[in-house]
């Protein structure tokens, strides 16, 4: 169980999480293997700062120690971090870029599904840009301004074009080998040194 470490110093650790691996433990003995449980075997003080969906691959940032966890969590909470994802959909719109603003909430009768709800949902904003149009699919760059659960998946599906391989919000008739969503880059200011950080994990698809 090797860990793909993208960056580390005495304060922070960034890894490239493989798809189909939980970020944190789930309920039940079969859901204990996850990114943080693997990481603490190497870095005992590693702490979770944010999460990726199980079937989303890509860059995850961890804190080394509780004080750094608080500092990094504040950066995420205050939206002082920019995130970039790559997604592939079957089709998209003629425009080359735009913004999706569908408010979201959890479907309490069908967890963990999230739904668009203009009355009770929380603000959710995603900037998108077409990277490449192919014969059978379209590659998108997605930049979430907010960090709602399943935000990118719900926003693409609500636009009528779910992410390929999304078993929860998608409509693929054929089973796909994986969901084509990858957390590619993080931009933020290092909480200790103040250095401008640009961390990236190469997309596998």
C-alpha cells in the first residue's frame, strides 16, 4: 500500500489519493482502510483537513499535528484556497466557460444523495471551462468556489450532463471502470512560511 506523496514538510503533507479509496473510515469493518489510516502509519501526527469522495482521485492535503490542522481548516473555511478538478462528461454546451449556481442540500430521506433546492439549499458555485471537445466526450476544468458535498457531481448532473462513471448521479447504461473526476491542483498560501503553494497531481485519464 504505497502512498503517492506529492509534497511534504514539517507542517503539511499532500498526497495523490487513488480512486475507490475512502478519505476517512466509514461505518463497518470493511470500510476502515482509507487515506488517513494509511497515512498515519507513516506520519503518526497526520490529521484530516478536507475530504474527497471515495471515487474521486487526486490531491488531498493533510496537516501534521493538531495546530496545523486548525490553521489549514481555517484556510478552507475562509475559502483562501483555490481548487481545480478535471472531469469528463458525454456532452456539454457550446460555450467555452461559465458558472453554475445551483443551491444544494442533503436529501435527508436518501443519504448520502445531495439535491438542488432553491428554497432550503446552501449556496454552491462552480466555475467551469472546456478543456477539450472529443468525438464521444468533453473534458472540463471545474473550479468550485464553495465546498458542498458532491458539489461538482450534482452540478454537472443538474446541467443535464453527469460526470462519466458517476454511479450516484449518472445515467451510464454501461458500467464504467471509474468515475472520471480528479482533483488536479490546489493553490494556497503556506500557513507558516507564507509561501504561495501550487500543488498538483497528474490526472490519470
